[in-house]
C-alpha cells in the first residue's frame, strides 16, 4: 500500500516539474513565474484543486510519441479568491511552449464547462506559442471548442484573461472574447501573426514589443484593459478586480463591510468646479470622494482618457462609474471614448452592476478624422448601451451637458432612474458662443451685440433649471451631498424591476 501511495507522490512530483528544471530556471530568468506559481499566488493560499494533472497528448507525428509530458502544457482547476470560487487555467510555457494540442484544449474546455455549470468566474493565464504545430487540425478544432464556450459563457459568468508571456496565433481570440484582458509590461505580447510573418507579408520591420506589447494594447489598440509591472502585481490586481464582480449574472453583487459613512458631507466638492467654465478639473477626484474609502479600480486607464470607467463601491456594494474627464480634450466624446464606455456599460448591465454616471461633456468631437473613423456608429454604441441597460442608472451632471452628448450620457430619456444636477450644470443644445454665432449670424461683425446675446443665452440656458423645469432633472443637488444622495438612491433602487422586450439578441451598431 505504501508503494502505491508513494507512486502517486512520485508521479505528482514529475508532473509539477512540467518541462523540467532547466526550462523553469529559464522562465525565472526572464522575470516570469511558472504556471503553478502564478495560480498559487492568484488563489487563496492552499485553495487550489488541480484537475487533469496526468493528461498527455495523443500525437505521434514528428517524434511526439517519444515526448510526452504530464499535464500537456496547461494547469487547470479551481480555488477561491477571498473565499469565493473561481476556475482557472494557466498555460505552462515550459511544456511545448504552452502550445495548444487536442488534449490541452480538452483540459481548458473541462474547466470552462464547470465554471459555466457552477456559475463562477473563470480566469485564463496565457504564456504560449499558439497551436501545437505538430498536431495540425486537431489543435485548430480544440481552439474552436474553447471559443464556442467563451461565447456561451459571455454575459453569464465573468471571464478574465491575463497575458503573462507570448500570446500569439490561436491564443489571442479566446482572450479577445472575454470580459477583461490584463498584461504584464515588458514580458507579454499579443498578436495574430508575429514579427517574422509581418516582415514577409508587409515588409514591415517591427519588434514583438512594438507589434503587440502592453503599451500598444493599453494605449493604442485598446485590446488590453490594464497593464502592470510584473507577474506578482498583475495577479494581485486581478484578485482586486474579482472582488468587485458577482459570481454570475444571477448572483447578487458582492457586498463588503463599509467603513466610511455615507451621511458625512464633503464640502470640498462645493469648490471642485472652477469659476471659469473652460477650466478643467479632475473628475477622478469626484469618483474617489463618492466611492467607499476612495477605492476605485479603473478600466482602460491609458486609453481614451477623456472618459473614465471603473469599479468602486458605495456602502459596500459594487457600482460601475462612468465619467467624462474635463482634464483630457475637455471631456469630449469621440469614437474611442464612446467604444470604451459602451463596452463597460454593457458589462455592468450583464452582471447587474448599477451604473453611476458623472457628466461634464461639451459634445461629440467634430472633424473629418472622427467622421471618417465612424463616429456616428461608435457614438451610437454608447447611446445603445445606455438605452438598453436595465440596471439602476444614476446620473449627476456636474457642469456641461451639451447636445447629443447630453442625451447619450444616461439621460432621463434613456430611462435614467435618478438624474441629478449640480447648481453649476449647464444643460443646453450647445455652448453660448456656438449658439449665438448661429442664431445671430447677421450680427457676427458686431462684438457688442454678440456679447449681449451671449450673456442672454448664458442666463437663460446655461443652468440646470430649464431641464429641471421639465423634470428631466429630478433634483438640483448640493455637490457636498453627492455621496449621500447616490447611496440613498442606490438603496432605493435595489429592487428595481425592468426588462426589455423579448428578442433573440439585439443588433448593437458594431
Ligand atoms: C509546438 C512550440 C510552439 C508551438 C513554441 N514551441 N511554440 N511547440 N508548437 N506552436 C516550443 C519550442 O519548440 C520550444 O521547445 C519551446 O516551445 C520554447 O520555444 P522557443 O522558441 O525556444 O521560445 P522563445 O524564443 O521564447 O519564443 C517563443 C515563441 C516562439 C515566440 C512563442 O516559440 C514561436 O514563435 N512559436 C511559434 C508561434 C506560432 O507560430 N504558433 C502557431 C500559430 S498558428 P523546446 O523543446 O526547445 O523547449 C495558430 C493557428 C491557430 O495558432 C488559429 C486558431 C484560430
């Protein structure tokens, strides 16, 4: 009996070594952890339950029958993050470069199915060279099985991808269909085809970092939602994100102890808006003063900075914040900002996370670059996302809410539940200068008349009261009471019951 037990331990030890000590050392020398080290760090200590440790590939081509390694390049299983169940898989770069074989795909599929059946988030950690080249179509079939499951799980359980090394070829599409992608600076990159293929096809010379490093994907392509300096920091930040998310679309939103009273007033908010309407201020200050203990997990912080999206909590319960950022392009809505916020709003709506929107927007960005780039459709994405969302929607207009952007930013007309405005709000078709130049075009050469008309327009329209007179604004509130008002509103809306007409699915302007 003792021998049998020892044999299990011996086999486990071999499996845990993956591709061997030399490859583990090489991994460490590159500043990367191994698949198992990553899982151990990510999950609560000692909570990992591994599946399929002894699975091997079945390939015989190219001498593969002589090269079988237990686990076949991916470590899978489940564990907990702060006590809540999550499923995980982590590609093991020390085994055939983490490449995907038929057997490797079956391991991932098993945890995907279990995560969906048991309604828990799934986290995939990538460090891999794409399809197992020796396997051909069996690997392609395996990828498609994984992709299909990503789609079926989308909107049912949170899916998160963490890129911690190469992620190329077939490996990129599964992350692309998950809810969030995080990368590690300098050691991770994602692309469909690598620098060699790029050189052959387009004759461009480019490094892996230039083609698909964390900087590219967090600032230009917007493929990644965040990047951190090393494996440890990245995994800890993803743990932080998981804490904000419900287990599934039918699970309650996580609630944690709240140590900051919601009845305290914050008088500093009364002077947040500068006297000069054209002067910027940092909208993140407002988010941090409304969120419990200023704890805010920002999504896509380095992309389309004219809009800010992320998670926080109010009275211990998760909310999604969306806010125009006057510090960048005066908070204007352009194609990138619209796409970024639309995706975030839809994520919140999928998972029943209430949305708090702070509005200070001068309109949509004019110009050929925007129009040729499809601003109409991109802007419509955000409009569509807010309009279809049935979660509690609370909106505070702090300053400008001009034109179509007023409508788009969770206005009353898009089923906003609570629409507040600060006394500094200016809700109008456009700013005074633009309005006067159009209405009084014949007087444009007379600065005195133009100044008088501008003042008239400002006095009549650039306030919250015209909208409040019509009930488009539920109440004009003191800035210092914003956290209390929102907390009470969120509580009142806890049992909100609203659904859209039955449909197979909508047809958002993609
Ligand atoms: C089998 C692979 C492999 C692969 C790497 N390895 N990629 N084995 N299939 N796809 C093995 C290597 O042979 C090597 O084995 C070990 O992994 C480490 O690889 P190195 O090249 O030594 O490492 P490095 O220099 O860090 O380069 C990593 C890499 C490179 C950039 C990922 O290996 C690479 O370019 N691999 C091929 C990428 C690729 O073209 N994949 C196919 C994509 S097509 P030893 O034994 O020496 O340690 C695809 C289509 C699917 O995925 C589409 C579905 C939609």
